């Protein structure tokens, strides 16, 4: 099944991203090992130049990752007629055991690349590279995950056999199915709604406080991360029901389809954007007092907090609007 | 915010001016880039349009077709099977179908002959596809002689010619009455080519199919979804194969782009050297190179896609048609209905722009980090 044009596009890009990643990782390790800012040697000069290359490569990787995430889901969705029982991406991804791990890795990698770029952006603002070690250690964690993702994606497309009987999203994301997805779907609505709104209001309140006063950034970051997870679970548990206007349909992928005005793209983009920005604030916290960072980090953090709040607010507004005006009423 | 935007606009402005200064080099790159995108875009558009065409045609196909197998080969189905299948709960209609192929020695073409008593009520009359009418130079009211299996001519009066709009389906079609069908092929009575089964609730299709297979172990039920899936897989596979064939072109293009980006001319080197010595930083030069890539990629991408659109939907893809459509003596001439969506464009983008960008990152960085004095001196 590798010979599908979209699968070829995905695999080519994954290969390129892994190649670029491996190249950056190699030079990242050299930087970690040989970095000495006080030296004026040719090597140090070359390493300093390399940092430009690695940040450029990483920004491209992040941009590609975001597009790949949606292309992957869309491709899985367009493959569904090939599987008996599949009606959208949920079924295609279930066609072998690699589909969902790739999706989860893609999301994790997106978040990590986002955080890396935030750290990099902050580091570049200072003249003395104070975060260089953190940056390249994070890179060494991220790149193997990117390579793993590409290998698993290759395994997924290579392992797709069109005659497989898979499950429709209706049975995969339903109360009856065991498994993790079924458990998320069967989370009770009322407590989930409470958890969703409480975590979101906590994030927005602490974000506003942090934005204005510049204090308790850690609390904001933690609540933003928790809100990210709760919102993702809420999306499967109850938010999507209002879009489908069907109390039993918990699929997170059908939202991306034309029938629902592609609203899923907006929801996921705001959620992922908010998640990255929220995480970024927390990651920068420990370095707030570090030399030249003391003047650089606070404005960056405030801007990140603002971005996270705007993203989350959009997410809450879109989902609440649908919950209020949907034809579905839940007791 | 405003200053950031202004910085980008100014650099973009400079990029455009510097690209125009080196027209020859950039035009050759653009032309090759455009050709690669044009080829791939034509292919992707063509395959998607064919897939959609197949899906539209199959929309009216019966939910399930039941064939009978004898020694693993398809054989005629006794019509009494139809009655038994109709009594299965959930089946709303079973229609025995009579159809086959007729080889016409005059022009070496194969016709599809279908018996339909609802559309052809009179004996010895026929509705024919427009391609047959063209090929045999006949029109409404003329006689179309076919030779039966008993070597007796069967004179069919043409009652109507099927509209050209249905060419993809009906170019080689002859619709006659079932009585004529039996005469033409010496077809045994009480038998049908296959059975078309309609089911009230599509969710019950698989259950009903398994019931039929249980009731008649020699039968083979084929679901519409299975046919659709086969078409999808075949077209995707053909498309993918062609992408693989074109990948050599793609790789040569990438090497070309890499080479162009690495082999900076002395003039370009000097330009970067001057820029850096008057105060441009490495990120500024990288941004300049980024915008250069965006301008070239976007121009090539948009032009390539527009040209491919014309090639596929106005000219019916003369470059790929032979490889992807298949061939036959009587081939329907059809114009594909245009379908272009974001998904196809995204696939194209990943197959062309992403490899190009990746190939140019490192050369661009090398150019941007060069020392001003060495750059100017070279």
C-alpha cells in the first residue's frame, strides 16, 4: 500500500525530516561536546555558525511536522474505503498496530519541536548562548523520536493490507469497546464538562495573572498542560457529540471532514498551539534567573502566555458556541 | 509587530530585485521546477478525477451482484436462485441480468450487449452507444446487423443513440430485448448472467451476502463496496507506480537545485559579502534566502498546477492517458470533470516543494555564514 501518492509524499517527507534531524543531531552532539564560548578557535567559530543551520533546520522540521500531522490523518481518512468496516480515519489507523502509535508520536513530536523552537528563540536573543546545553540535550531527545516516528510510519504503510477487516469509529470510540479510546469516550459527561471548564478557567485566570503581574508562571504552565490533556479527552468525550448531533458518536477524526465544515482543523490547531505555548512558559521557568536571561525570558513568557490564552479561548468559544446552539441536548 | 512585518517586506523586496538581476539562471531553475510540478500535478489530478468518475458510475450499481461459479469459473445462474434469494429477509429486489460481449469482425471491436425489457420493448430494435454509431456509421432508423451464434444475421433497427454524456459507461453498449439476446447468443432459457440484488438496509449487506453463500455454496456475492475498493486500489496503485517512475525526474531536479544553490556565482558571493559588510546579520541573509526559495517555489507551484489543470481537464491528459486509462478499439472519449482539493495540493507540495526546500537549506546556510571579506575577495 506504499504506492499511494499520498503515502509516498508522507514517506518522502518523513525520510527528509529524519535525515535533516540526524544531521542536526550529529552536529548538536559536537556542539555539546566541544562548545567553549571563551575560546576563539576556528572550531568554536564553526560551531557557532552551525547553530544557525540547526535552528533553520528545526523551524522547517516544525512547519513540516504540523502539515504532516494533518496530511497523515487525511490520508488515513481517504484510505478508509479499502478496509471492510472502516468509515473514517479511525478505522484505517486501526488497520494495523502502527497506525495509532504514529499519530501519538506525531503529536508528541510536534509539541517537543514547538518547545525546542521556543527555547531556541529565547537563546538567540541573548549574546552569550546561555541555553545552549539545554537546547541540544532536548534536541538529542527529540530527534530519535522523529526517526522512530518515520520508521513506524513506514511500517504502517507497508503493513496495510486492504482486505483487513477493521473497526468503524462508531465501535472504536464507544462505551462498549474496552481499550483506552473506549474509556475516554465513556467518561461521564457532567464531571468531564466541569473538569473542562474548571481547567480552562484556571488556565485563563492564572495566565492573565501571570501576564499582568509576571508571577506564578509555573502554575500557569502546569494548568495549561493539564487543560491540554483535559481538552483532548473532552473533545472525544463530549465536545464532538455536539458537532455530530449524535449522542453515541465519539470519533475525533470525523470533525475534520467537510460535513462539519472542517472545524476539526481549527480546534486541533488552537489546542496544539495553546499546548506548545503553555508548555514553553514552563520550560523557560528554571532559566529565568540565569545571567542575561533575566531580562529576556519574562517578555517572551508573557507573549507565550498571551498566545496560549488566545488559542485556548478560541477553543473554548468554538466548542461552547456549538454546545449552546447544537440541536443536540444532553440530560 | 509592525517592524517585523516591515523587515520581511523589505527583504522580500530586495529578494525580488536580486532574482530579477539574474534572470537567466533563475528562469532555467524555474522552468525545470515548473515541469516537475506540472508532471506530478497532472498525474495526481488525473488519478483523482478517474477515481471520482468510477465512484460516480458505481453509485447506481446494484448493492450486490451474485454470480455462480463452476470449477472456479463464472457460469450462468439459474433464475430459480433469484426466487430463493428474494425470500431472504432484508432483500428488497432481485433482478436476473442478461449481458455479454459481442465481437464485431467488421471493425475488430467488442461490444457490450445488455438485455433490458424496460427500455427496449419492441423485438429487433436496439439502443446503441455513440461510439458504435460512429464506428459503424449508422444513425437512428438504420439497421445494425449482428451475426448470431447460429450464424443467422439478426437485424436490429436502431431506436435511439445513447447520449454522449454517458460515454464512459455506454460508448460500446447495445441494449436489446431479452428475447433478441437469447436468439443472438443462443442463450439457454431460465438462466441469467448474474443477479443484481438490492438490499433495504446497507448495514445488512454483509449478513445477507453470507446467507446467500450459505444457501448456494457455488455462488459468489460481490458487494458494491468491494468493487469500489478495487477501483480505488487500482487507480492509487497506478498513480503511485507513475510517481515512482517520475521520481527519477524528481531526484534529478533535486540534484539540479542542490547544484544551483551550492554553486553560487562570484557575483552572488560578492553580493552576500557586501550585504554582510554593510551590517546584514546571518539571520537576515538566511531570511533573504528563505524568501528567495518561497518566491521560486510558489511561482513554479502555481504555474505548474494551473498548466496541469489545463492539461488534464481541457486536453484530457494526452501525456498520461495511455498509461492510466487502458485502451480498446472503441474507447469512450470523455472529458473528466474537474476536481481539485486541498488534499491533492498538499500531496503535491510534499512531493515537490519540500524536497526542493530541504535540498537548499544547507547550501543557503553556507552562503549566509560566509565571511564578508572572503566572500568579497573571491
